[in-house]
């Protein structure tokens, strides 16, 4: 029999690796090693757990290894095949998986205790069933809420058995943003019901009905919490769900008596919550308002009634001739077209002409915190040139040309009105630049469904087309200056 202290020492080492790994994520230069260190810490925790199971004589650890192998393969395939445009949806899905794992472990422990017989009431029984109840509540909310968030970020879902259209594609159903005023009362009622069910499981822990009712109530609550939220507030929700997945893991750690799960879950919960509040501050929102006021609107999208004559790359190159300062504003369109390398080439060309080039980064550009930073880092753009919104906005009045690549909601002046889905959200002040060049496929509205007055300003030049194609043509035109 191995001394249990050895397992605790191993878990302590693993937790230390998590902490150092998260610390190293604070800098782009150390982030890769921090990510690897966190993964190694998790691998160590898994190995220690398997050895502990074997030492305790628990049968079936071979099945655990098989499950780990299958899960690792699935995770590897998903991570390597996903495009950068799909990262927000993948993060939301992984948050849901984390919540599901915690919820299922809690459910398993609850049914196991009911089957084996409930001990006499006492502090330990109350504490255990409270942890089980909270694990179920947070875990199932995280799972169902994350699945809804994933589908909203993706834009909808396919109906597999539906008829194919002319292009051979299955029917596509957009996911709604639905939030009537009375829905908030329903959510509060469900939350109170879930807490009541936790109390009932403590008082009557032998009754499975309370356990299953808690699962159903929590799942429905997760759906109703996320479904009213849309527009640019979705990244805040994804960050909050990430925090909830960690909190659910911490509660599960109390249930099964696993110290490393408690530590890791608490760190993920705290880090996710801090990020959520940072995102809310950047969006000029209060978390309560995001969850209960449904800034995303009704899901209706503005109908376009105006037109704009497009320019060509040669015209834009003539405007760029002699420019002293250019600010590049990347958005979701850059991620879709994978044009970050062409953007870097453009910056190099302009700098060779003695022009200062900076990058204006909105906190939610690309529908996910840090989305644009990762893409531009992939193209070897110096990190010091990536300027946050609060600092770059003062540069736009002195900017000769603001080059916007696929950004829409984050540059929409409608946000300053304080009304609609974007009301009150801070934006990049690109409209204050001398000339605005926007690369976009069309005049279509952004994710929030709001038409953009910026497109129709006299100072705005539109390059209609694929981001990568138009950037390459612009680069060719600049070379001929």
C-alpha cells in the first residue's frame, strides 16, 4: 500500500505546473511554453490518478486508459482540423465538455450513494450532497449553455435529414436570439427551483426523483440564460461559461475528494471570471445587464436600402502614396479569408516607404478575446505594434488611412447612439481618420445585425471582395507606386 502522502505530493507538483503555466500565458513570448507546461501538469495528474486507482485495487482502470486514448484522439483531430474562424465555437464546445464531465461525475456519485445506501445524517452527508447538487447545477448549466453559445456563434445548425438545396447542401437553420421581458422571471424561478431541489436532495438523499429533476432544471436554465444574448456580447458569455466549467470541476473535486481537481477548477473559475469582468469593462457592460437585459436584440437584422460604389486597389494605392501613418484594423473577415500574411506584407511595403503602420485591436474582434492577436502573431507581426482600443483611438485623428479588413460591429458608429444591439459598446474610432479603406465582400450587416453608416461616408473607400484576394491586389498596386 502506497503512502497517500505521495499522491498528494504528486498532485501538488501538478497544481504548481498549472499555476506557473497560467502565469506564463500572460506574455505572447512565454505563452507557448506556458500552454505546454499546463498540458504536462494535466498529464502528470492523470498518471498519478491511474497509479492511485491501481494501488487502491479499483478494477477497470484499463477502461479509463482506453477512454483517455479515444478522447485524446478526438481532441487532437478537432484541434488540428478547426480553422481559426471556428475557434470561438470550439472553445464554447470544450467549455460544455468540461461542464458535462463534472456533471456526469457528480450524477454518478449521487446514484452510487443512493444504490449503496445513505448513511445517517451528519455534517459529512450534508456537505457531500451540497457539493453534488452544486456540481450538477453548475455543470448542466455549463453544458447546455455552451452548446447554445456554440450554435449561436456558428450561426445555426444543419438538419441532417432535410432535403438538399441547389448547391447540394442540407437545410441550414439559424439559431434565434429570443428574450421576451418575462423570460427573466422564468430564469429566476428556475434558479430558485434548482436550489430548492438541492435542499430536497440533502433532506431525502435516497430519492432519485430530486436528482433527475435537478438535472432537467439546470439544463433548461442553461439554455434560457444564453438564448437571449447575441451580437457582440457573445464573447462575454463564452468567457463566463469557461469560468463556470472550472467552478463545476472544483465542486466535483470536493465530491470525489480529489485535491488537484479542486485546485485546477478553482484556478480556471477565477481566471475565467477575471476575464469576464475585463471583457465587460471593455464592452462598457455590466455582467448583470449582459445576462438579463439581452443587448443582442431580437435577432432581427437591418435591411439594406443604401448602395455604395466600390473602389479598386489602384485607387487605394494612389491614396496611400505619401501616407505618413496607416492603422490596420483587423476583424472577423481577416480570419475568414486567412489574409493575415498578406496584411503583414502590406505593412512591410508601407514601412519601406517610410510610413508608420500600427494595428488597432478591439477586445472582441473576431468574436473571441485575443483572436486577432493570435492570427497576426502567426504572420510574425511584432506584438508591440498591436495596440489596444483604449490606446489606439487617440491615434486615428492623426491617421492618414485606416485600413479595415472585415471588421464591422467593432467600427460601427451606431454604437455611440446608446441604442440597439450595439448601444454603448466602445468602438474603434476609424471614422476619425482622414481616409477609411474597408475590405469587405459586400455591404452586409455584421454579427449584431446593424447596418454600418461608416460604409457610406464620403471619406470611405470600399474594396469589395475576398480579404486575401483584395489584399494581394492592393499589395501589387502599392509595389507600383
